[in-house]
């Protein structure tokens, strides 16, 4: 199992466990973490699963693909740490991952 | 007002399910007109995932959203469907001869039956979550350009990196007082030719391109005066600064909203239209609902299910239009009658 911590914009913290192979978006939805909408169900087609990856984890989660970058244009308040959480797949190295949820999903 | 368009069936929505309904209705000699707010057929398949493969269409192990749309268009061609794109059906009411529907562009239809294949609702531009933006909408903030005159002699700001953003930057540049394009990065998802044209106008000092994001709207009442932008200044670190803006056109993609269907007097169940599973008819006889928009126990929002619903709906629509005619069950493989309709004989 891979532990993930989601921090809401209000500061509320949710630490949950996901299985390798699942995405950060799916793990949030399964554990009813609020603030991730995921309108398109993980197809990289809606940009409503936007998160900010904690500085310490940016290298391990890697950079968005060109398709994800294009979709990030539709997200709001995009920053260098922005990712679409349906495009981050869990793996053992990501155990302890911390992501922040933006104030709004567009 | 122009005279109404007469049709056997009016299909609201040209997504995959609305398209296949043309086929099933056509086999029963019911001709159709289709209306969609998008400028092309395919609904979600064409708008949200044209290049992604679908794996659960029977007999097509893998087909992209656009390919599925193209194949459906080919399959329904023999029935001569008439499309009305870029229009939204706003009003629907019962009249003596059937139903009257009116679009936002003023097109009026007189239909014997209505098939609502509206999916998740009308595709509508997304509103960026900027505080107080509602107050400026339709006077200073627009999500589409309907009348160019609203931008003449104004400081216009366009936000986005796709074709719509680039096209309107280029089209409004000659008539606006100033045009500023804002995008969060230097790469665009638009036709390279438009990007080159925009860059050339920028180099000639005729428009501004800023890398950044809008963080705040400033104005009085419904009149926008300026925007606060966050972005790198002269290649340096990010800062917040203001720019003059009387008109803003943000392009943040589309989302689906039920829209006017809610006002058509139909029973609704959590924004979906309940139907029976024999006829796929709504609470109003003669108005049918198929695809993602309908609800019944066990409903699955799958293209496959929408196709099945279309076949059964067509039988019921036939009984509604021709109460005295009997439908003879036939296969397309063996019926010369059906093959004639398909233009094969
Ligand atoms: C990313 C993604 C992946 C998917 N993958 C699959 C898959 O693998 N397999 C599968 O079976 N399904 C899949 N789906 C679901 C599938 O796309 C939908 O079930 C299907 O599109 C529904 O078709 P529809 O014709 O009912 O509605 P839509 O495709 O939603 O089309 C409805 C159309 O009606 C128009 N409309 C609505 N109201 C009005 C109005 N008042 N006036 C004018 N036009 C109007 C809309 O603009 C829209 O174009 C996926 C969906 C998404 C988003
Ligand atoms: S869930 Fe839609 S882009 Fe991630």
C-alpha cells in the first residue's frame, strides 16, 4: 500500500492508503477526499482533478506529459507544482506523497 | 420569422446516441432533423475525447471518439438527416400537430415526435472561478463572440491557448483599441499558422502577448476596467500587475449543463429524464429520451446502451406517428425493403 496525504485549501488533512497502479485521483475518490471532482473519470479530458504536488515530491512524481500540459490550460491558478492527479500513478516510491488541493476546480 | 421546419422527428443532441437514432428511425421511414449547440457531430466523443480509444463498442475492438463519430455519420447517410449545428433548443411545447421547438437562433421546428438525446446537457463554456465575474458577464465578459461590435474601440483581453483564443485575437485586433492575449505558457494548442500570425502582430507592436494568469477583475457595476495578472515580468520572477481591460474573453474549455431542458415540463430525476424501458418515453407522450440524459433502474451511461435504447424508441415513435400501421420485424441482412432504404438496391 502507498500512503498519500491530501491537504485541502482550508488546511484540512486527509491521509489515506492506495494501491500501486491506481492513480492519485482514484485514491482520492475512493476515500471520499473532497475537492477533486474528476468529471471525466481520469481520461485527462477535464482538468477537474488538479493538485499541487508538494515541493519534496516533485522529482519523484515527474513532469506532466504534453497532453497533460495541454489539459492544464483549462485548470485555474496553475503553478509550477501543478499536476492532474489522474495522471499520477501510485508506485512504492511514492509512499508518503503529499499533494495540495486548489481552492477551486474549474 | 421564417416558416417552421417540418420534420417527422426532431432529435435534440447529435452525440453518438442521437446519430444512431437516425438509423433506427430511418429504417421505419421516420425522417429526422438534429440540433446541437456544438459546431459538429459526435457529442462527448468528438468534444472531450476525439483521439482516445473506446474499447467496448461491439465488434470494434478499438475505435477513437472521432472515428466512431465518422463511422456513424457514414452509416446514417442514406437517411439524409438534416443537421442544425451551433444552435441550442431552448423551448419545446406541445401543439395541435405535435411539438413546436425553437432554438436560440430563432429556428422553429414542427415535429411529430421529439427525441431528447442531450447527453450530459448542452456544452457550455466554463466560467473561470474569478471572484465577482458573474456581475460582468454579457456586458464586459463574454465566453463567445456573437457580435463583433461589442469589442470595437475597446481594450480587449483574451485568455487561453487554443484555436478559439488565437482566432479571436487575430479577428478582433483590427477593430479593438488594444488586444492582449494572456496564456499561462509560451506553447499553444492551436494551428501553427495562427500562432505565427499572432507572433508577427506582436512583433509589429499591434497586440500584446503576456505569459501569466488573471487573478482578479476590477471594475464598477457591470463595467470592467482592469485586470490583475500574475506572471513573469520582463523574463524575471512572477509578479502581480494590472492591465487595462474593458472586455474579457476567457477560454477555459467546455462543460455540460442540463440547460433549458429543465423548463420543458418533463419529470426529472436528479437532472436526468426518467423513461420506461419499453418505449423510452418521457412523462410526455411523443417525447422520448435516450442515451446519457435518461434514467431508469439499472441505467448504464454507455454508448452501447444508448444504441439499444434508440432501437426500441424507434418502434415506439413509429407507433406514435402511425398508430394504425403495423411494424413488421425485419433484418437488414435479408429484407429487400430495408436494403432499399439503405440505398443498396
Ligand atoms: C473521457 C470519456 C471517456 C468515455 N469512454 C467511454 C467508453 O469507453 N465507452 C462508452 O460506452 N462510453 C464512454 N464514455 C461515455 C460516452 O461518451 C457517453 O455515454 C456518450 O457520449 C453519450 O452519448 P449521448 O449521445 O447520449 O450524449 P453526448 O455525447 O453527451 O451528446 C449530447 C449532445 O447534445 C447536445 N445538447 C444537449 N442539450 C442540447 C440542447 N438543448 N440543444 C442543442 N444541443 C444540445 C450537447 O451539446 C451534446 O453535443 C466516455 C465519456 C468520457 C467523457
Ligand atoms: S479526471 Fe479529468 S483530467 Fe483528470
